[in-house]
DNA sequence: TATGGTACTTACTAAAAAGTAAGTTTTATG
DNA sequence: CATAAAACTTACTTTTTAGTAAGTACCATA
C-alpha cells in the first residue's frame, strides 16, 4: 500500500503528471508486465498459459501484475462460469496501441544489448 | 547494494537478458533519469543547472542517478580543474540514440494521459 | 472423506529504491 | 580563523516492490 504523503509519493505523482515518459513507464513498469503484454499480443491467454510462458513467476506475482494492468485498462479479464475456474486475459485497444511503442523500445534495446552476459559493470 | 543470489535478483537478470524491453527499461528506470536525459538533449549542463531544472530532487538522488546513467554509458561526466568545482554532464552518442525512443514513449503517453488528475483509480 | 484442477487471497519476509540530514573536499576571500 | 561556492559522500531511515508459503473457493470424481 502506498503511503500518500511521503516525499517519495509526492515526487512520483508530480513526475507522472508532468512527464509523459514517466506516465507511460508507470503503466509498464513491473517485473513481469512487459512479458505479459508481449505474450498477449496475438491472442487471449488463460492464467495458467501465462504462468507457463513466464518461467520464474509466482501465481501471486502474476495475479498482482495482471490486476494492475487491468486497473490501468491495458487488458481485459474475462471470467467464465466454469469449474475448474477459467479466466482469460486479452489486450484492450489501449493495450494494443502500446505494442508499437514496446516494439520501438525493443528495437533500441536489441541494438545495444551485449551478446554476452556482461552486467557486472553495474553496482 | 543488490544481493546476488536472491530470487528477486535472479529473475531480474533473467528478464534483462531475455527481453530487450526490460533491458532498456533497466537503463532509464529511476525516479529522475528520464527528466535528466530530457534536460541534457540540447546541451551539456552543470550539476547545479540540472538540480534547478528538477524541482524536488536532492543532491544525493541527483548524484546517484547521474552516476548510474554514466555507468550505463548514456552520459559523460566532465570534471574541470576549477574552484568552486565545475562538473558538466552531456549525452553520449548512445544517450542521444535513445532520444527518439523517449520521444516515441512520450507521444503515446501524451495521447492517453488524462488532462485532469485522476490517478486514484490505482491502488 | 480425499484428491484433483484452476485461479486466486492472505500474512508475512526479503530485497531494492528513494529519501533525510549531516559531513567533506577544493580553493578563494575577508 | 570564518564564510562562501559547487559537487559531492556517508550513515541512516522510510517507502516500495518482489517474493515465500500457506490457505481458499468452486466444483468434480473416487
């Protein structure tokens, strides 16, 4: 739960409101969000399908990030009245409109990321 | 200081290595980094100039984020043999190559961000 | 009852990021 | 000496994010 009156919170909100880059990063920032968005770009997927597509993700984290993406209107969560439960996630139009941006970011990343694992330069 | 063997760290590194979007976001993610990069796009600036351009930033946070951007080769830190100290920051070619990406992100952000402050929808 | 499947929820811990406040460095000037 | 300027550094605290582990709900089947 975010504390409302902390300097941290105040600065964060200020930057989100003033800087469209920060606004966007706020929507896609999260350990698993970009991969979720990537996996949903071609068709809707169930929770379990997403989970299998994201090695290392816990159900808890997956749920949390999906809920945030939903809250930000980037994806739709469809619950089917079935047992076992069946829940499907699909991109909204807004979520789809983000794909070219993500592709653009990916292109830059691909053009500069090293082909070997040399991340030790970072503290 | 990042702990090397935490699941958190392992997942993070895995995603940075596998996903170019995450790789890029790792470079620009940080409360003040995008604004720093934006302010440096036209000409080099001194520490104090950057500080004045970023309301709410502390010297500590500014220093930290500048050092990280430098470590990631996005900017150059030039120290002049003067008193009072004079240190200048400027974008590297790599930093400059990132500008179109940031502009692309900003465009999307601008197209969707509300014109009024309605961020309460987020937990 | 137990077991199974899917998709969570809850209570907590660990790790990371951001911030606070004080102190330091290099000289120059009074 | 004191004060000033610019650009940090250090030690600590607060806040936020990510993760661990157990439990829950809804049925269906044995």
